[in-house]
C-alpha cells in the first residue's frame, strides 16, 4: 500500500500519463526511429555514429523534453514500417523524412512541419535526356518499397514508365550507377545526399514537382506531446540552430536551402 501510494504521488507530481510522450520522457529516455541510409539526413556511419539533419532535429527536440542525446535509443525505420513502428510502441517518435499526409494521419499524429522539400529525379550526370518526370515514358524509374513517389510519376506524368522497387534508396542508387534503372525518384533533399557521395557520376534534375512537408511522427491522442514537439521545433528555428544544422549537413550537396516552415500548418 505504501509503494502504491508513493507511485501515485510521483505520477501526480509529474502530471504526465506514463503512456504519453511526455510521460515516457519523464524517465529520461526515448526511442526514436530514423533512417540509417540517407546521407546528410540520417546515417549510421561505419564507426557507429548517427549523423545528419534529421538526427540533429531528433536530438534537439528530445533535449527540449529533458532527454539527453546519450539517452536516446536509435532504431532504424523504413518507409514501409514507420506507421507500425509507432503504433506498436517500438518507437516513441519517428524523425525520418516523414511527409505529412492525410492518409498517414489516420494512423498516427504529426508535429511540425520542420522542413519542406519537393519530389525530384536523380539521374546519371551524362544523361541530358531526362529533364523532368514527363520524359520518363519507357524508362525504368526506381523508388523504395512502401513509398509513393514512383507511382505518383506514373499517375501524373508518364503512364508508360516502368517502375522498379528496392528496399532501400542506396539499392536504387547502385542500380542507377550500374545502368539497371534510368532514374531514381524521391524528395530532392534526399537525392542531394547521394550526389554528394558521387558528384562526378550523378545529378539531381532540379525541377521539383510536388510539395513535401516533413513532420515528426508520434502516436495518436497525445495533444500535449504534439504541442511540446511543436514548441521545440519553433525554438530550434528561432534560435538559429535549425539553419546551422542545415548548412552543416545539407549545404555541401549544393541543394538550395529552403526558408523555415511555419510550424503547426498541418
């Protein structure tokens, strides 16, 4: 009885339901889903580090919730698993180039946006024939399983495009370099990271044909957690930390850095 009373007092003192984001952050630890294979955004390096803009966004917002970066458990998430990683409780947050869409909001909630980009094309540097998505009829276009960009191209621009799917973007890039596909499509900022790794061989077409707003994914029915994340993003932007991170992680690719988004415009 004494133990139960003490636990109840501690819960009341913190004011946070242990099943919410803020309640879990009260323990000083969070599990965050990121990509492990996106240069400039989120990458698990050979020496064991986690680096990139998304990683730094995750570290910043966690810090605003009282969780030190050393107490974050990083878990790899993919386009095909982001929703289930959240709804199953495998992760507390997802910061993984996660575009805010109405369909996804049926399963999870978003804070943000914290970045805006657009869908683009990655091609071999010597290829001057693919100047936009409408030039892809009869060509082989690669994207990752569980993502929608390639199908969007087929639906909107090139009905005769041949779609190829791989589990990860690096697989698509390898196929492009080997001549097995003619282009790779996803968000321009993601593609820019692969140009940084192969500047003599690859280029981004540079004509975005969609608007993508990246949000931080969290479980539904947690308005306090969502509001706390929004405040953290706004502080990262207003403090200059957001721009510093972009310049450091994305700037070397030559990708044009966008203006900060308006947070809570979901």
